[in-house]
C-alpha cells in the first residue's frame, strides 16, 4: 500500500475515473489526511460547522445540509484545509443517486458516506473517498456487511455503535485485512475513544463537539 493511503484501502485499481486529471492527487491527499485523523468531527447541525472548522479535528463528517448551504460549507472546509466527507443519506433536497454525488464532487466534497452501495459506487468512479456505514445490530447484520464487501470495497467501513467496532473489525479483517474501520455512535468520553483506537479501529467519528480534540 502506498504511503499516502496508509491505513485506508485504496480501490483505484478497481475503478475507472471519469473525473478531471487533477482529481487523483487530491484523492490521495484527502486519503492521507483521513488516515492520520483519529477523531472525525461528525457535524449533525449546520450551526456546528464553524465549531468543527475551528476545532483541531482535521476531518469532518457532514451529516446536515441542503443545496442552498452546502456549497458555502464545502468551500469553507476546503479553505481551512480539512477533509470533508458528506453523509448523503442525511442531506435535505438531494437524491441519493449519481447526479447528487457528482454535484457534491463538483462543489468540493472529498468523500461520500452512505449505507447504500449505489452512491458509493458513483463516488468511487469519481475518485472520492468512500465510507460504507453499517449498523452492527446482530451477527446477521455483520455477515451481510461482509458479503456486501465481496461485491464492493469502499475505502473504509464505519461501524455503529462504536463499542461494537473492535469485534466486528476482527471479522471483517479476516477477509479484508486492508480495509479501514471507523467506529461511530454513542461515544461519551476521551477514554472510550482511546480504547477504540487501541483496538484496531482506525478512526472514531464523534458528534459531541467537546471531544473534537485531535
């Protein structure tokens, strides 16, 4: 694995890009920054965007927004040098299809987070970072996630709740050892984040702005 993608699966060899020629370098830079980011600021309200931009966190999950405010938010994020991943499942006023992904890419999104494979496939073709979100509610759900990875490999898998991430990571890595694991949901303390980072979890997405520490 190249140095710029340390800790995150790079699927470029499986996808043909339709994006401009300068996108691969941007993709690599964003992957490198995300791979070196233990805490991802999960922004679930546009009122918290500035707080996230002012925080030490170098990567942002955008879980709110609409076509009227997203261009400005993405512009401000770029200007602050932060990697911005957009959870397309939670946006207002946008469908969860290729056209929405292309629009987000044109406005500067670095990556797409979704539970759905189709927008992630579109994002991969555009050389955006792809994060598949999955809920580890039981063994059947985990098995379904592993089967889906056999059909499509994102750069990372976000596992909710975060407390389940270490156990699920062991099962995923048995078949896909290079894919990054992100833990998300129900994080309440720095100690919990530290424990996850010691347990084969690459990054932790956190919505509590008091924990956007590094």
